[in-house]
C-alpha cells in the first residue's frame, strides 16, 4: 500500500522567491505559482496602499494628513505600524523561501549562497524600516521637548554680565522691584485701567493669538535673557486675516492683571521695560507671578502683553539667536526682498570678539543664517521700529519658501528637528498642532496687516528719563487696545477696492525725497502693500528720489497707466491728499511713482 504524497512546489530559486516578496508581499508566492497564497499575503498591503492613496489625492484630507505628521501620538502610531509591517514582510519572504526549497535540496555551495542572499535581503528590509523610523522618532521626541516648555532657557544667570540691562543689577532679588534695576518704578499717580474684555478663545470662534519671542541669548558668553523681539501674530480663523503686532522692547507702563501679586508690588503697571518682564517673573521676583516655575516668565509675558492689548494670548513660541541662525542654515538659506539698505558700523560679533561693519544692500538678497540674523538684528544706524519691520519680513520669507520637498531633502528635516529640540520652546499642545498647521497653510501672509506700536501714536518718548536717564517709551494703552480691537474691521467697500487694485496690477515705487533714512518710506510701502497696492521701495539708488528736498508728496503716473489703473490712482490721491501728474518715460519700470516728502504723513493700514 503506497502512502499519499503531499503536493510539491516546482523547484525554483529560494533567493528569487524571497527577493520578490521583499519587493512586495505575495510576489514571491506568485513566482512559485502559489496564487491563492500570493493573494492572501498581498491583500492587506494592497488595501492599505489603496486607502492611503485615496486619502492623499483627496484635497479634503491631504492637509489633515500633513497636520497629523506633527502630532506625537500619530508619530508613535507610525513607528508601531513600521514594526508590524517589518514583521509581516519578514514572515512573508521567509514563507516564500521555505516553500521554494526542500531540506537537503541542491548542492551545499548553492544552498549556502541562497541562505546568504536571504540574510542580505532580510538585512536590507530591516535597515530600510529603521531608516524610516529614526526621523519619525526624532520628530516625536523633538515635538515633546519643544512643547514641554522650560523653567529657564538660560541655565546660568548673572544680571551683572555684559551690562545688558540699562543699569546692572547689584542686589539680590527681593519681593519688590529692585531699586537698583534698570528702571525704578515711580509711585502710581492714577488708578490702573481695568482689565479689558478679551473675548472667546480661537477654538470658540475668537482670534488665535500667538506671541513670537526672540531673545538676545544666543551669543557666546551671553547669559541674560532679554526678549528684544515681541511680535503678536493675531489670526481670524473665519476670514483667514492675519496681523503682526510688534511691541517695542523699550515700552513701559504696561498693565498687570489684577489678581497677580505683581499688581500690588508695581502699583498696577509694569514700569520697567517690556523686554524685562521675563526676567522679573522667572528670576528676580517669581513669587509675584502665578503658576508653577515651568514657563513662568513666558506666561507672565503672555499675561501682561495680553492685558495691554486686550487680547487673550493663546500660545508663545520662543527662539534665541543661535537657533534662528541654525534654522536658516538648515533650510539652505532664505531669499529676502530688502526694501532699504542696512548699515551698522557697530554690529556685535556673535563670538563676543568685538564689532563688525555691516552693510546689506537693497534688492532681492539670498541670505545664509548669519546674514539673515544680522539683517533682523541690526539697529545702531536705524531704529527698533525699522528693525521690527525687517524681522517680520524675514519671518514671512521663511514661511513662503518652506515647502515639503525642501524639508524632505537628505538630512534637512533631521537637522531642523535637532535645532528645534534644543533651542525652541512653546506651550502649544501637541494635539493642537495639526489644526494650527492646517490653518497656517490657508493664510496669505502677503496681505497681512502690520501694526508697530511705536511713537508717537502708541507711546511717548522719554529721554533722558528720570531717575536713571534711560530711553523709554511710555505706553498709550487706550490707543493700543482700540486699534488692536479694530485691526480686522474693514468695510466691504475697502475689501472690494483692494480686490480691484490687485486686479489692475499697478507696480508702485515709493521713493525717499528727504535727507532722512528710509524708515518712513518703508513703512508707507508696507502699509500700501497690505491695503492691496503692489508698492515697493525699489533697489535703485538706495530708494532715493532725484533730490532730497521734497516737502509735499508727489505722485507721478507714467506711460498712460492711468487709463488701466483708475482705482489705484484714485485711492493713492485720496490717501495722500494730492493730485497725481502724468509723464512719459520708456525707461521707467514702475506704473506709478510716489515721492515721499518731509511733510508726507505716515498712513495707516
């Protein structure tokens, strides 16, 4: 009686079967002619690929998927999926190899070569999964560290180092403001203004408000943490309107929330400079500010700046000079439209070795990290108000040039994540990051509103200001709150006019017809740009007009542009209160040229 023999598989290469299964689960079994088994192994991967492809090509879900890539729980889930996928594919190719070869089949040399090939395929499969999992794990760890916050970005603090404050701290911290500090608060002369109504949070239909903090704490041997850059980005999630509100670092007299201990200690108003709020809350008098030590300085800034502007500041993002430079380098540089040249013959070297002579010419400039940092920081031959405009220009340039392909270039994402992990802090909850990324992608920052809270409209200058003879700006809080509250309230007619002017496509050059710097000229061009006019300070002759003795504003319409651009011309004539003139000049690139005179008033957005 003969025993029944099991069905056999035609003898084929085990290595080939394993290799085909490495390419895609089930291919090795198809190579062996085991079609049912091939379909069983391939079914799950095919369904998974189809599902992912359907989500990616669907515009309604593509942005959501991009946001999920920045949520720590999702990143951990991706790592878990990679582990499962690795085990699944290892079992698949081992199964194909087993079915292709019978024990003792083939010469010993061929068998050893086949086993060697199998091990090589398995190693490549493991290495490929590890290569994908490593940046995902790095992204997860970076996001956790960034959103965890910090008790103090600078571990060691000596307030007498560098003379960074206007006058050095010489006494130990006390429960009341140190009388030897950079500004001695005088006795209050009036009852502080009441706490404003700040409105609903952004998740409830209100504005989203994020405080961007740039700290001068990234240079060698520099231990002080002065928040010299304070920009509040406010966004209306419904209309997608965006505004950048810049608080000058020298502003004083900022209201303190009434339920804080600092309210009583300071008499209701923070009378030291705005860039010192962090230091008082985190280091000098932390007992006067609410909450745990974690993020206390940043939370104090959110509370006081929010109280001042009548906003509920939802989150902060803090970056120091070193990380700013590193991020720009990691991205391969940034292209910036330099509106007017930047001179600084006393620019401080980052290695504390002395001063450099800095010059950045106007025009479209490619900048690496060091030059972009210098462009954003330089102030000795210009003003803090001009500097805030340059900082906004760098921020928007980076955002406009940041895209997925550049991030996925070899090593770029890993380097950026490492920089973020060590140098950037925020209190944005990880589960909010996907929604924020999706919102940011919908914003048109070219139409942003820029509001610099500088004198004379929003503060008065005091110099030398008693008792220490400092340069300070005394805040006009009522004016700040009013204009911040109304920053997005434009009539429908204004919106329609802006749309018409963009359609006309007029190129407007704004030239400086005075002996002064280009600060006012730059502000005018930026405001006009936010109102729908394509206005620039051209990189020609330093943005200067034919002479520097203009008093009144002059608007010239060139080469018959008036017929095609009536709305733009009418708007400019109304804005500046002058009548335009016409001229013919084939060499003139601009359709309209505005010459700013000494009596030209600063326009408002």
